[in-house]
């Protein structure tokens, strides 16, 4: 079945890195398999960072190896540097993303590297990938984090984001993405920044947004992205990774609500929503102390709801 | 100061009618006065329905009388029928809204009247208003509830909504509004229905949307409304009226998050957001058992946040 919008589930990476509990490997496998069975075709399953920094993701290589056995699934992983990329390639990830923080203060805190140093890592990763046989080459995305503002620097100039996007592509990335790491983005800003970055790197080099729902604007920002032609959105099942001290203040946008919105709008995601909602049970059981977010799972689907997929099947 | 978007606070009516607690009159007064002081210029302060049906709103006449003493505030009230309109006029409401449910099944359950019977009440109210001296005539809105779907009927045909909008204007309403009573609306539907209703009744006869956040799409639907020129949005402080059995499942869209989104987009609301957020304290104290919603109050404003109002003041 063809789809209109690609949803990239990032819960096993972005969600799990933000909660204190460590999810057992078997539960991660069950989660990923169940989401894939519900129709999710891309999952960021982990991050190749030192286990002492993120013990929640220490088993990423095993998770990648498992996820690769699921037919049709694009297995994505985050890498902080060349060493991480080598591990990701060895594990067999189909896609790798290196985060470059548009705020240099954030880059220094997050990766302990300046922009110039991160771009040097990018070039190293490109060399690594170019040396691989074609069937083992992962797609390589430069993820511009804090692209819409930073908790350390405040406003992040759009000029800086545009410049870094150009530098990532010049360094050899296949594509760039924009991340609202801090939940600062608003719909007008999303439209404006997507247009400006696309003018710099070309339409096809920017297809994805990674949005958070920190201030409740997540789906409004998706709506803004749709208006300017974005076709890939990251999201997290149950909004996993929300702050336990701020009720309702989820981190990533909630996959269930995102799928509901898109399907209700007639945009095919390929995802079976009731089946997706059932996957929450795996999270609830494996992470008993963690809050799960999402409005649609609580409210239920509207009476007589017809997903876009079904209409497409009838067409 | 001129504004770009009018926010109509409906918490004292739609919020309070949905919670079991009865807010004391003095707290209602403090709430309304504090919101007006924060820059809110229109508040729906109650509903003229029998006290045995909604004891929470039994003091609406006194609330209207108090709210009228606040300079510059438009005092709105809901009326279910001619009798309610007579009480609203006697109390001195500046604006009255009569809900006409696009779903006839819902209309029968909510007002115990068919569409034809509600339109008859509308004509009676128009006669009442036309007989008043000009300075005592309230603005009269026909509010099309369940315009985006109904928990009893499911899908509500757009043709029916368009037809009823035309009938409300023909019966003498000054304007119509569209209400997503059930939280069924999606952004594509909002755009489409607003365009169709405006094609029927004229652009100026439809300026407002009343949206709920039941499935998390509230602000995305606002974004869709903005795209097609809507300039008035109803919302409720603290999302008051959310279902206590569904965490996070708020009823009305949250005024604080709405103001944050609009101001961040550069759209002036005239509302001082930090001051608005402080008003939550009045709700928390007066309704100790009730949940308050909202992401922005929990997360706080972004570092270096500049509201649209301030830019306008500097201009």
C-alpha cells in the first residue's frame, strides 16, 4: 500500500533515553515488532553512545540486529560521532542520524564539540559510508537539533540553521532534518524555516521534522509542516519521554495522536490505529513507573471513524 | 491596542458546566476580573438555563451584572431558548449565543427540540431583540454545535451544517459560529467547512470557532482556522471541563496554550501571558478537586520569549 506521510517512530531511542527506567531487551523487541505489525515502516531503535552515558540504550546493536529481521522495516539509529557510526554500520542500521545542534552552546554541552568539530565527524562518516559496498551503505541524515530555539541560548537565528544545513549537505549528508529539541517552535516559524532551508539545500534534501509537544503545539506544528510539503514526521508512542514532574508536558509528539490526525485528514500513513494503540500495553507493562501520554487513546476514536487507508483500499 | 485575534474565554460557562463542583460567586467574579485585567476582552460568563439542570451556573444573572461593570469587556452568555434570552437581556449581556446542534439527535437530547423548533426559538429571540432600544440590543450568534461530528450520529454531513447556517442567518442571527462539541474535528475538515459555510452566509457572518482538544488536535485545528481567515477562537483557562477519568483529555482548548501559540506566531491577542497564567491560581483554589490542563503553564515560556504584543508596542 502506498502512503502519503511517513511516520518515523523514535520512542525506542528518544523516548527511552529520556526515562530513568531501563527497558529489557525482550520488551524492546516486542515493542518494535508490534509497531511494525501495526504498519509502522521506520523505527529509530537506539543510539550508539557509550553505555555509561545512556545505559537505557546499551543494547542498541542487539536491537538493530533484531529489527533488521523484520521485513520492510527501515531500521534507524542515532550516532553522536564517527565511532558511533562505525558501530551502527557494523550492526547493520539502514539509516543513521547525526545530531548537529544549531545552538553551539548546546552542541558543546550535548556532544562536547563545536560546529566545526561536528562537521569534521560528518566528513569522517561520509568517508566511511562511501567505502562500503552499496548494499551495506546506510542513508545518512544530518539532524539539526535546537533548530527552533535553545534553552541555553534562547533564540537561534534562522540564518545559522540555513548555513549549517548547507554545510551538512556540502559535507556529504544525504539529507537534513529539523528538530524542535526544546519545544520552542511555533507554526509560523516551522513554515518559514522549512522554506528557507529548502531554498538552500533543495526540496528533496529536507523531508522530515522532529517535533516535541512541550508547549502543546506539536500537532499544530505538524499541520504547518504539511502546509509546506513536509512528508516525514518523527513521533513517539505514548509520547514516551515526557517529564514526570510536569503532568501533560510530553516530550515527542504522540504517535497515536499524529496518526489519528493524519488519517482523519485523509492522509494515508499505512498504520492501523486501533492496533497501534494496543502496543501501549507493552510500554505500560515494561515501564510500570512511566507516564504514557496521548489524547486519542484516552478518548477513543470518533463514532464511525474511517481511516484514510480504508478509503484508499476502497478506491 | 489593536489585536489580530480575539480570544473569547468560555471557561466560566463551558468549563464550569462540565465540572461537578460549584464555584462560589465571589470566585467567579475574581476569575473574570483577573482575566479581564490580563487583557481578555470577551468572556462567556454563564448560561441562562434552569438551575435544576445546571446548578453550577444558577448565579449567571449576578455574574453578568458584575462583569458589565468591567470597562471594555464584552459580556457573553449562552441561552437555550427565548426564555433564556429574555433573562440574558434583562441581565444586560452584550452578546448571546443559542446553540443549534447540527446533529438532530443531539439537538433533541441537549435542548429537547428539533431543528425546526430551535429555529422557531431563534425567530422569537430576533423579535425580542429588534424590539429593544439600540443600546440594549445584544449581538446574537447562532452556534452550530456538533458541526464536525456527533457522538450519537457519527458523521454530520457538511451539507446539513451549511443549510442550518443559512437558516440561522435567514432567521435573523447576526452571525454564526462552528463548534466542535465532540472533539471530532480535524484540520482539513475545519478548512473545508469554514470555506463552505462562508460561501453560504458570507465571510463576515462566520468569524469564530469553538474547538475542543479531546483528541489533542485543538491547536492544529486553530492553525487550520487561521489559514482560512478565522479571527475569533473560544477557549477555556486551564482547559477547565476536561474529563477527570481521562488524564490529559481536556475539553475546551486551553487559553494559555492558545495565547502562547498565537503570540509566538506574531499574532497579537492583547493578552499578557504571564499574568494570564497567574489566574490559574484562582481556579485551583476555588475548585480544589478539579484538574487543570495546559502545557505552556507547566513548561514555562521559552527563554527570551517576545510576545507579539510587545513587538507591536515597540513598532
